[in-house]
C-alpha cells in the first residue's frame, strides 16, 4: 500500500520523481483520490509555514509547488471522475502595464496547492479582463499583482471595475513588492498578502467571510 506520508515528504522536499511515483502507486492501490489530494495539500501547508518562518526561500517553494503540480496532474482524472472539485475559483494576474510574473506564478501554484481552481491571466492584464474572466468562471476571488510603483496604482482600477460590475461575491486581494496593507485598504481591496505563503491563508479567510 502506498505511503501517503512519503508523498507529503516528497512534495515538501520538491522531489518530483518520488512524488509522482507515490501518486501512481496510491492510484494503483485504489486509494481515495480526495485522501491522496489531502496528502499533497498538507505538504504545501508545511512548505508555506517553513517559508513564513524563514527556514526556506522562494526557490524551494517553487520546487515544491512544481512537484505538487505534476502529482495533481496525474490525480486529476480520478478527482474529476469522483466528483471532487475545488470549492472556490480564483482569477489571478499582474496588473496592466506590468510584465513581472514570478511572484504571481508562485501565488497561483500555492493557491492550487490549497485546492483552489486557479485561472491565471498572465501579466499586463487590463481591469476589464479581470472582470470578464471573474464573471465567466464564477470566481469568488481575484488576485492582482504588481512589482512596479508605477503600475501598482492600476490595482485601484481593478478593484473599482469589479465593484462597478456588480460582482458583489468577488473578493479582491493584492500583493507585490511595492504594495502594503495600507495601500490595499486605501484602494478598497479585501486583503493584502506580503508573500505567497500568507496569500493562501488570506484567500481562505476572505472567501470564508463571504
């Protein structure tokens, strides 16, 4: 029988080969897909906690997230067949005029690791695109990233556009190097995360608040 503790450990250390091998073994053993997924998400929670504690850094988080991504890809057909779906859908993108995406990509991977369905719009995304995609995918969460002080002001345009579109169930969270909690409050965002690990806790908190 596959050892799910070994799956958690493999993802935690970013060992893609071991993680996918244990995932395939667990599937072959007929283990419940949701239980297998739980072992994966537990790994990313551990990784996020270690990052916040300063024990690991962004490269290590990326390696773990990629191991998680490959393992989930193997498991996904079974999750679909068994009716297991992410509880919430999130839209994420870098604000218009900004082409930086490393931080945004990491948040997207961490959200997927926390069992959110994530629609990644990429970089240089206009406010109206955030609105259209949030409506199209019935999203509950929109994440907006910026790395430049000259583009972070565009975050307010995204928040205002979401509100003006009447998407009252959509929560908007922001992040990026120049962004602060004070700025997030000023533009009317529902939350701010200083890093990818805290973005997971923030996402869960704001969608749970309704």
